[in-house]
C-alpha cells in the first residue's frame, strides 16, 4: 500500500534544545494516524517539518512518495493547534483566500465553502466577520479552511478541542466521510478517547523521540489482557499492594488497574470483595490512556536515570 | 508568483476599503493645507483695533505717525503697501488696525493718567516721544502687552517715517518728495534653476517643498507601519501558521510589502488627481487661500514624476525594516519601543529638512541625500527645491537600491524565523543567529 508520509530519522534542534530526535514513522494511504504525546513532546515541531514550514536538521521526509515539495504540500490540509484566520475579514473571504492560495478557483471555492458551512451549521454566517463568531464556530470555520481544497492528506492538530458535543459529532462524521473517500488523516492530540475510537495506527512521542509505534490493535494486544475495570462501592486498600496491582487510575467508584506480573485476577477479586461491594469486574485490554500514561512515565524514569 | 499576487490582492483590498484609508485620503491634504495656512492666517489676523495715544510736542510728527498707523489699514488691498512692508523688513502680511489719539502737551500727570488707563484696559498703549527724539532716536512705547512685537514694531516704523519726513522737510524737500524717498522699493525675486528662470517669491518656494516633504514623510512612515502591523496581525492571530502551509515566508513578505505599497501609490495617485482637478497642481488652491504668497508656486513635472520614485524607495527601505520589527515582537505594544530606532532616521529628516530647504547645497544636505536611510526624503526635498546634478541623483538612487537589496535579504531572514517565534522578545545575539540560519 502506498505511503502518504514517511519520516526517517528526522531531527530538529533549536539551539541546544532537541525538539525532535531521530523520529521515524510512516503513514499509509487512507488510514487515520494518531500522533500522540504530552505537551512539549515535539508534535508541533514534527508537523511543521511535514509541511515545509521548517526544515529538519537531518533525516528525510517524503510526502506522497516524493521528497517534500511545494506541489506535495499543496495537497495537504493543515489545521494548526493555534487557530488563526483574519479576524476582520468575512468568513467567506477568509475561506476563499485560503482556498485560492491552494490553487482553487474563486467560484469553486465559494461553492464548496457554502456546502461545508451548511453541513457544519454555519449556513447564515458566510458574510459575518470572523471576530463576530464564538470560539467553537471559529474552530469549525478553521476546519473548513483546512479541507476546502480537498486535500489528500489532512493534518489536524487537536481538532476537537473547544467543540460542543454536537459539533464534535458533526466533525467526526465529516472525518469518517473523508476517510471513506480514501483520504489520509493525521491526528495530533492528547485526547486518548478520540484516538482510541478513530485511529488505525499511532505514534507516541516523548521528548522528541518515538516511544511507541504501530497499529493500535497490535499495540493493545501486545499489552495483553492484563487490565481490570472495576466498579465498586467502599474502600479498596489492595490498590496499594504492589504484589497485586502494578498501576491504577482511580475515579472514586470506578478504577482501571494493571495486574502486577504473576498476580492472579481471581485473587484480586477475592481481596477486593472483602473491603468493598463489587458491581462490575472485567478483565480487558488496557485503554490507550493507560498505555499513554504508563509509557510516558516509563520514559520519564528512563530519561531521568540517564 | 500566483501566490504573491493573491497576497498582494488581499492586502490591497482589505486596506483600501477601510474607513481609515478613505478618511486619511481626504484628510491628509486638508491637514497639510491647514498646517501651512492656519498659522499664517493667525499671524495675519488682526487682533482688533488698538487704541493708542501718541504723546508728542511736535504736532507734525504726531500727525504723520497717526496717519501712518491708521493708514496701515489701507495695506489690505494688495498693491504697493504689501511690498512696502516686506521692503521694510516687517513680517509679511501682518496688519493691525489702530485708532490713534494725539496729546501735544507732555506732563508727568498725563503720563500717570495714561499709565493708569493702560492698566485699566481703557487704552492699549501710548508712545512717549521726547522733543529731542530726532537727535537721540529714542522713544518709549508703553503697553500692557510688551510681547506683541508686531504692535511695537509698527509704532516704531511709524515714528521712524514721521521723524525722517520731518527731517527731510527741514532740508527743503517737499512732502511729495519725502514720500517718494521714504517709499517702498519692490524687489522681484527671480528663481534661477537648471530648468530656467522663473518668477517666484520667497515663501512660496519654501512652502511647496515643505508640503511635498511632509507628504513623502507621512506616506513612507504610515505605509511602513502598515506593513509592520500587518505582520504583527498575522502573527498574533496565528493565521501565519495556516498561511505557511500554503506559501513561503518570502512570498508572504513580498506580497505584503508590494500590496501595502500599491495602496500607498493609490493614495498618492488620488491626491495627485484631486490636485490636478482642483487647478494647477492643487497647491494653487492653497495659494489662493493664503493670499499671493504662493501665487507663483508650482510643481514641475519632473518633481511630480519623481515623487512616486522616492516614495517607493523610502517605503521599500522602511517597510523591510518594519516587517522585520513586526516579526520580532508579539504585539503592537511591544513593537512601540523596537520601532523607534527604525523611525529615528525618518524623524531626523524632518528635523534637518528646514535647513535643507533653505539651502539645498550644503554638505549636510549632500550627505543626507546620499545616506540610504535619509536619501529618499532629503534627495526629494533637494529635487523639489532645485534639481541637483544628475550624477548626484543617480548615485543617491543607486545607493538606495543597493541598500534595499541588502535590507530585503536581512529582513526576510529575520522575518522567516521571527514569525514562528512566540514569547520572549529576541535579544540582538539571537537575531544575529536567526540571520545565520540557513
């Protein structure tokens, strides 16, 4: 299958600070790819290099099978995390200007913009100035600006942040539509629930380095069924017993935990029943959030030891 | 190239349709006219009739003074008297109405009375002329408002004329002869330039280059700052990140500078057209409003043609620097201090401009018209005053273009890095590092 993006040992340094450190991954055509990592991990720096805003110090980037070029970048749609359009310009003017920069004719840009505005519930706003819109509405306009030229590859940095549930749903549907049309999508986010439901593959980066990479299904399978989801009423002192529990994420009456290596899930349930009323006990694959926290913490320990 | 055109188009349309552009286009000529005309009008304006008493034992002297002072009203019709005033070294166009009473018996009591009248506002002033004034050439003028030099100089002139006439009469000259002798002599100013000799008068030749100077200074400064603001706007609204996904920083900066410059040219074009429509170069109207001081003022076609050339040179030079400043900062407030060193040479131009207009051939004028940061303005002032030798004009433009080339290179490097930097304002070593990034 054709590769939309190939990053190979890409490194970017700002003065002493290594923002991206020998990062390698590739994105297959038509997949939804999640670029994950805590704040400051080097996500934005990586994305900027993918679309040629900055150049890597070393390593190579290939887009649509060719070395990075303007022609290639024109087929990319970019939704930056820091949203920005011209505040004093009308919505339609903003959209048409950006589409024309990507080579779309004015009339065609207008036609498509109207369709998108309708679809995202912004029908009557085409002639309003951007600054008159609420933050969530501006967000949607920004998304339209990123997809108006029908890019084959979309880079979306935190696309759902600041959207209400209804808008999020509309956006998600739109994305799945685009995926069905064979478009490639890269998500950059730290919202794991979205990634879990949408992404085919992920790359988790921390301190500019790739710490976890691959198809989401395989990654989760690799962790095995070593996780337990538990709904309870009462106290669970066993959570602090390292012989039973390796790590946990407690929500008060719901807890996700990783069973310590060698420990028996059966014994865990017995112990739990002694101190609390158990409503649900399920052995599952770990959630991405668990994997994320686990991996980030591990690499933190590794890097602090080093 | 297509992308640069799109940026140009956007910058142009967004700016031209703003109220600010329309207001500035209309207001600028009015403001400039007002800047020249209002002070002049204020100077010329009569501050009401002055009630003055002349105390002089010699009735003939007092009578001549009285008629001279009250007669200065006649200088309203712009014939010989206007020139006479100039001839006598008076401030041009100054006029003052007087109502004069004569006292022929000086006494201490009279002096006290008059003093208290002046103090009580019953009288504006009185001239005390001793009988031996012809010999001593001294007199005293008492007034509340001793700083009104126009009033006292008019009194002084009247006294000088009166005494001289009296003296000439004593030497056997008739009153008519004395009048002729003491009358004004009109000196015609003929301005010799490389384009030939033209009739002119002093203040017109000063006012016109000054107006052109202000026009080029204002447009260079304002459009330069527009570029800076536009850069800051794109940076602070973060639209820059989206744009850079579609075009290179160089395309963006080039489009921006050309687009804003085109707005500037449009504005200048409108002013020029309006000027032509209003009469001979628009300044004729200002001339009419000011009386005849600008009667002979006109702009040659060479000067008119060079205006856009020097505007573009000055604008390109400064907008490059302002674009770099805009890229370095996060907000307009931050830009305030950083833009000052860039604006400094422009302000310097205005400071020395008066001296350059008065004498465009000093070494100072020469060097400033060569130095690339001041040359677009100072050279233009020289051109509008008196065409400098062609080699100087060519050298100045060549130096300016060479500097521009270097500035574009330097600014674009600062711009390219700066537009993506947020947070702390960069230090000078950091900026040097930016320039070195390949």
